[in-house]
């Protein structure tokens, strides 16, 4: 079994390293600085409990440089690079190799399937908090979470890949409807992600601010209304009882806020959100379009309103593009709340 992690940043490096530590043949396709560090020292894998160096892992900078054909490709590029990556995989790989997306957001699988075919496309979710602090190092921030897999083609069997991840000690589960699985993961991704980036506060600090906490709850309510209209129900993901979010959204805020604070601490630790990292690194592109933006677009298509998700999308895109001044929002929940209130009018 040869697994290729294409676009091996934090997520690809985490999953690839854990597979390699379980004795599976793994190649990471990554940026030049990451590959150079891995070839020199291996991958340093850190968790809250241990620090391990994995040297039994290959790394290359281009899919064309693989030493042998893969049996599975894990696609972990950012959503805005999905089409480019899928085209590269289509031209470089054998027509039978499956591609499993472990990406955030809505719509990646459809883009992949348009290039390589639905029969080769697998939908995936990962609920493990991870970051890559520097080249050659990957850090798992908490001990909860796992991987979900669902097929686009009902003739596919996800069980071999579930077994593969479990062999590496990663909790894994299969799902009947890939859309239910992906929208359920979206609910997790939405919570505090954009807000944390905009106001430059940690997810825990966002939850501790009552105004921002209620903003987050309304963003989730909008997403759940869209899911209901689509005929989708929230499903539990490894380490995350997603369906209980419904109860958290109807109960009084003062009652559920301590629970949500504990869940955020358990799931993320002190780690910042993915959108925060993108904004801090000065990237003009980020994944808000496939997160909050996906809720806003689908709501509009269905004749629903999602003003909170629409406002969070617009503000974050404005900050990333340089149209808005980060100083106007940094440490200022009131400014973000005012921006959202303007959209409600």
C-alpha cells in the first residue's frame, strides 16, 4: 500500500506521518522548504503526550517525482487550489487511483469528481486539531478527533480506507451521505473560525464574549436552516457529537456557554483558527468562501437569509484583500457586531 498526501501542509503531514509510523508506505507532496527539512531530519511529530521523529517517509515537491504509483491519494490542499490540484492528479496518475479529499468546506468533492470522475472521488473529514509550526514539524494539538469517509458513488466501498486509518491509530468512521458528513463538519469549522480571525482573538476569547458568542450561535442557526431545507441532518463525527449543537442553539446562552467553552478548549486547545493563520500570513485568498460563504450562497439559492454568514464572509474577504483596515476590528468585538447589524437591516 502506497499513500500519497498531495498538498501536505499540516493535515497531510499529520495523517501521512501517522500512517508511516504504522508501517505504511507514504509520500508527502509538499513545498520545497518542508521537503528539504523532511529529507534532512524526517518529520518531527508532536502531541500533548509525546514527541516522535519519523524518518521512514518519503517527500517530493511534484507529483511527477513519485518513486512508485500510489494506491490512494489524500488531497489536502486549500479549497481554492482544488481544481488545479485535481487537474494535476488526473494527468499524472493511473485512471483507477482513488482521490480522498480531507479538505474543509463545501464543494471540493464536486470539483474533484468533475476532473477525475465520481467513481474515483471520496469525501473525507478530519476533526483533529493540527498545525505545522515550521518546516519538518507537525503538531497535533489535542487527543480527540478522527477521520470520516463517505463515497460519492454508491458502488464504492469505503471500508478498506477506514481500516487503513484505524491501523494507524486514527479513529475513523464511514457515512451514508457525503453531504451530511461534510455539512456536519462545516458546523464545526464555522464556530469561531472567521470571527477569531477578524477580531484577532482566540476561539476561547470569542466564546467568553457574550456578544460574539451569540453571533456564533446565529451563524450556526443559519447553517442548520440551510441543512434542513436541503434535507440533511447533522451527524456525529469522530470525537464530536455534532447533533447536540441543536440543543445548544435553543438553550439560553448563559446555560450553554460554559459547555461550548469546554468543547473549544478540548478540541482546539490554545490553537488559533485556520482563517486566522491565513489572515496573519497576509494571504489574499482563504477558505471563507467554502465555509461561511457556502452557507450564504446556498441560503440565497434556497430563498433563505443568512446575514451573519454573509457579513462574516464580506468582512474577512475585505481584510484579506486590503480593502478593510485590520486595526478597525482587532480586539474590537463591537466593530464586528456593528458590521453584522448593518447587514441585518
